[in-house]
C-alpha cells in the first residue's frame, strides 16, 4: 500500500461517509512506514521494515455506536467496513455518556515532518549500529542497541465536515553498553522528530563512557539523598503523574488531584514555584499533531502547572459538558521549563549527591499520593565537592513525583525525549532534587 | 522503546485504558470460518519452494489469523465493544548461516513466494555482519497434524448482549456492596495458527484464551481517601464455560477472608466481595514496617514467580540478547554449570510446562514446530536448566529445543518467550489454615498488586490486593499500605512451607512485554499457598501537599 496523500485520504473519507445513513460517521486513516535495526553481543540480530495502513469507521444511531477497521481500500472493502460498523452499532447497548462528533475545528499545521528523517534508509540504520559496535569493540565493551525510524500520516474526518491530515516523522535510539565481565553498564537514549538533531556517534560515546566509568561500583546505604536526575531518569516518573491529570477522576475523588470534601485541586499550589509545565503542539523541538485523533478536537497551548500551581485538567467531551467546562484535544507533549545550565554545572554546584542516568521498571504503588517505585540503572555515580567521585550500586526508590517537584534545588537544560512507557513527546530538564528516597540496594548492573 | 500500536478501548481522556492490539475490527459472525487447511498448505509450500530455490538452507512459514473481542464497561454503562482481526503470513529463513524474515498480508502464491525471496535476500545481507552462524537443534517433522485448545463453549458463539450483561451485573454487585465506581472488561482471544517448515511439519492450531479483569474503587470524600480492589480471577485458556462456576470451583481463603476460584470463575460474586473489601480498605490498619513471615496465595505469588524466576531463566536474557531492553539475568551460565547454585531452599521445585491444562501457555507446538513439554528449572532449590529455542539448545548442551519460540503476530519474528513456569505443590499434607497456625508474626497477601524488579532480577518490590495480619497463629485484621522488598535468591531461600496439591492454582499475565519492537505474550504460573520467613515489609502510605 502506498503512502496516502491528503487528497487521497479526503477522497476515501468522503466515499466512506457517503455509504452510510447513520446519524453520524467518523473516519480515521493511519499509515506508517517503520524501519528498524536491532543488535546485541556486538552483532546485528534483526533488521526490518514494516508498512501498514488502516482505516477505522465509526458510526452512531442515536446513542449507539460501533467501530470497524480494515486495511483494504477497494470500494467493496470500504462498503464492508461501513456495514460492519453499522452492525456493531445496532448490537451495542445505548451509552448514556455518548457525545456527538465535534463540529467545525481549526487545525493550525505544526512542524512534525522532516525529510531527513523520512529519507533514512537501511544504510543509515546499519551505520548507526556500526558506530556503536565498532567503538564498543575498540574499548573491549559489548553493545546492544535498537534504532527505529518512521514516517506516518494521520487523517481524520467526520460527517460534520471536520477534516484534518498531517504527516510526521520520528526516530528512537537506545544503546546499552556493558563491560565484557558485566561489572559496568552504560546507556543512552535519543528520541527526535528531526534526524538532523541526531548524532549517533556522540550518543554512542555517552553510553560507552558511562559503561567504563561505572565499573567497580561501591555500595552506599539506602536513605534520602540529594540527586541529580538526568531527563531520562524523570521522563517516566513525570509521565505517570501527568497521566493522572484527568478532571473526572479528580472530581470523583479518585486521584491525587481530588480535593478533600469534594471537587478538584485546580489552582492549588502543589509544587515548588520553579515548576512550570505546559503542552504546546507547535513547539519547535517537540511538535505534535495539531489535533487529538481520538476526540477530533483541536489541540491548544495549555499551561498545566504555572509557578507550582495546577493550571489545567483534562476534560473528556462528556465530563466537560457535565461540569460546564470546555473540552480541548488531549495534549501530545509535555514541556517543562528549564535553564541554560548543563548537567556538569549542576554537578559542580553539588557538595554531596548522586547522579542518576536512568530509572527503570517504574510502577504505581499508591495512586493516592502518586507513590512510585523503580530502580536506577546503567550509570549511577556519587558526587562529592562538585565532582563525580565514583560509581555506586543501583538503588530502588519509593518516591512521589509530587514530593520530588517540591524538593527542587536547581533545574538544568531541557532535552528532547520520549518516555519508555508513555505516549507523550517530552522536553524536560535535568533536575537537582533534595531528600530523594532510596529504600534498598540492588546488585544489578 | 518502540511505542506499540494501541487501541484506546476506554472513552475517557486520561483515564482511558490502552491495550496493545494487532489487527482490524470485524463482525463476530465472520470469526467462525477458519481458512481452509489445504489453502494454507499450498501457500506454505510456495514460500518454502521459493526460499529453497533462492538459497535458503531452512525455511519456516507461519500463517496466522488473530481474532480478538474486547468489551469494556464503566459503572452501569458499556463503553466500547471492539472486534479485531489480523491475517497474514510470516516467512523466516536461514541462508549463509543467518536469519532473514519477511511478512505480508497478501495471501496469494506469488506474494508469499516473493516474501520468501525477500527473506533470503535479507538473510544474505545480515550474514555479512554475523559473527557465529545460526545452528538449529534438530526437530523431526510431524507431517500434517492439528491441535486445538480443549474447550466446551466457544466465546465467539455467545451473544454480545449476554457478555455485556454479565459485566454490568458484576459492576452493579460491586457498587451495591460498597464500591463507588466499577470498571470491568472481557478480553477474548482466538489465534488460528498454521506452521510449516522444511523439516516436514504442517501444523494447524486453534488457540483460545479469556480474561475478565475488573477494578472496584471506594471513595471517602470527607477524608479524601480512595482505595481499589481488583478482581482475583486468573486468565485462562478455557472456553466460555470458565464462567460456569460450580461449588467445587470455590475455595475458601485461609481464615475465610474471601472466596477464591479454581477451574472456573464467578465474576459477579468476586465483584460483590471486591466492593465490600474496597470499602473496608479505607479504614484498614496501616502496616508497621519490619520483618514478617509472608503467606502468599497463588493469586499473588504467580507474578513474583513470573518476575523472579520466569524472566531470570530465559536463556536469551542470560546470554545478553535482551540487554538493551528487558535486561540480562543474575542466573548466569557459571551458576548453572556449578550444579550447586542454591536458587531457593530445598523445598523449592520449579518447572517449565507448556502442557498445563487451562494455562495461557498451553499449545500443542511452539512457533518452531516443537511439541510442548515439561522440564525442571529448579530442583530441590538448585538451578538446573533454562528456557531455550532451537537456536539456543546447543548452547546449554541440550539435544533438542524446549519449545519456547513464540511470535505475537504473523508479522512479528518468533523468538524465545516464557513457557508456564510453576512452583510445585508441597509433598506433605498442609492447608492454608494449618500454615497460618504456625506463624507468630506474619502477613497473608492475596491478589496481584504493584510490581517492580531490576534488570538482572535481583531486587524486587511487590504489593497485593488484600493483606491480613497474622498474630500468634490467627488472622486478626485487615492491613493496608503493604509492600515487600527482597532479593530473588534470599527470598526463595526463605521459602519454608508449601501447601499441598489440593491448594495448587494458576495465576497468569495476558500482556507480558519483551523484545524490540516490543511483543506481548500470555503466560500462566501455578503454585500452592506458600510461606516465606522473615521478609522485609515497608509501609507505602505517604502524605503529599
């Protein structure tokens, strides 16, 4: 299946909508072309290219809705998909919370497509693998990595005349470098839309250096420490918290943003006043689609935390209507204000502390306080008098991002990345945080 | 990490449930007509002939049709009903000693032959970067055979209305018993998998699985406190008869604290108990941190087994193939070679078993055409084996594969995935109530809660759904804010008693993730109620702003 243009998806969407007499109809078409290369033990293990295009049609009769998808685009297949959606809608029970599809939306284009990323070929991918494998071998180290790049398009249309189409590109690179004896391990991650912002050699060198520096880690007693968290160490921690910014859960009393006695904590100061977080689909570093393909609502620039105060909550169309609020497209990115200070400067300003490269296997322990547990991994170091003194063994932490964002001493330079287990594009800074709670030691390297 | 393709099956923004899926939605009636076996054989032969002609020394072909149905409810509303289907063909070859793989959803003789030739070209290109040639452990071709999950009632024939009504009845029961909010779901899976290889096998399999998870939430608006209690069911590879729960399927937990299930499940009854217990959790005593003897029910222990033994004994992790994502393993080859590495106490016997009835890992053959079997991983506390595929067997001196190869879709490359890994029951007669009688200071934990473990599987922290304090041989009250932290080897060496076969039950995970791009698989873990002495328990209650 070839990559569909805006004109082609418009034509297909109109055709699909003309095939039904349902009260409303929504058509979403997604296509992607994703290449990847995977390597381990200093050799390539798999490489591939996956192409896929899907069409989803959703129809409603009154408050009864059904959805069907298909990946064939001839007239007969389109007709079949519409009839299946109609069948499911007739079988479905009435949903009292059903909301009609939106009317006119303005989607102001964002810069999500970069030709340099779209042009990545097998040779480029092989070269990425070669950099890390060759440099690792030279240093008697073992590389395991994964590089994936993709170009996608998203097209949305509904029977109220709403239509949106945009292409986007992205690449993700992760590399783990270990010493041959397994006593040292370093890691790096890069996640950008524009390949011109990706330097495979520089990234590989970071993982290689961390692997060599992390050998012979010493054990520190678990306890509360001042920590410098690199952006990759907080990305999933913060994403867990921002997933809980749903207004309905707060209003229903089942979120950390619920107010004692009822209602939510909108406007309350929950974090240090240095904390400023917003979503902005047009941000030049982490641009995302100008619409939320699920609700078909336009995204907007939204303050989420302003000077430490809760500045907005996310409303589904149903909950917005019920609470007299305005629903907008769910954010696709999270941007946290930083400074120009490099991580080296944060280290230089630290008398005693711990540098954390990365956190791993983070899970919610108690949603009441957003208490999370997880571990440090692939480069944890002790800092004394402004210098990295020696590597230390990994820790398990039990800490809430709410507490963490109250204990900020200093903020560094933001970096572009995505979380391992979140859907947000992130632009977040390194942070120096006091009293971070490490509860036990781990022997894992 | 590859962000997987998710299907948003909940309606609410932010609170939506995301489930990884592969495929396209279809109408239920079309799920019932499998593709003709002879057609699949002709496609497979076309691919294998093309691959061999292009220079492959080995070729396997997987033709898959993956059917799922999800029903999602919230309180007294059905939020979504989704049918998905995905069909296609994946061809894996060995040429010049290297693997090559190519997949297509175009099911014609020409298209599959073309995919096979592309796979050979990729293998030849990969062979230039290869350091050691792939060597497959021998497997004897089985000719044309078929295998199907044993079940009595096909979920595909049960009307959607009947299923939705069951979920809504469960939500109603939970809310009447004390929950303010309920969310319940029904996942139904059918994998129609055809495997053929140049070893002379043509294997047609029809695999079915079910799961009905739910969450009951209780809120005390005045204090701002909320608590949840998830369902205690285990996902199963039974048919819809799984929901036909008879008296013999009900098991009383120690001290009668709740009802548990074996071989069938009463969703509505468990939801009712959950509503009551979620409310009770709001006022339960907070735990005093310290060392406790833990009594872990199978509904909880399965996930600890999964994380601390299942993943740690995956041979690809041990060898470093998963270093960049899931991690490596502390259970290194030197420990296994020593034949005296004490993974656990003498009582600990852990087996890998792809033949366990009603388990999620139950299949006739794996995705390399190897027949399912059972083997020891830990015997009398000693690490004795790993989980291997055909290309790994020789590395641990095995003559044949363990049959651990699996791909989650026709378009994914098969690789080593965990079989069911289970703890054997104790040989002496012992019930959970008798186990509790011997304990001075302990905690009884039921259900799957928060879970986290490091990348080499040493340090872990687990929570549950229900916690009860044991004092001087008696269960005295419910507890909250409990999590235990331990180290895999210390924990399994602290295993001091196991209930007998009568108390052995399965738990399971429907969406276990591994690999890059990430693939999911479903796996079960059986165990009896088991005692672990002197485990560190922390209090997880925190105050924020």
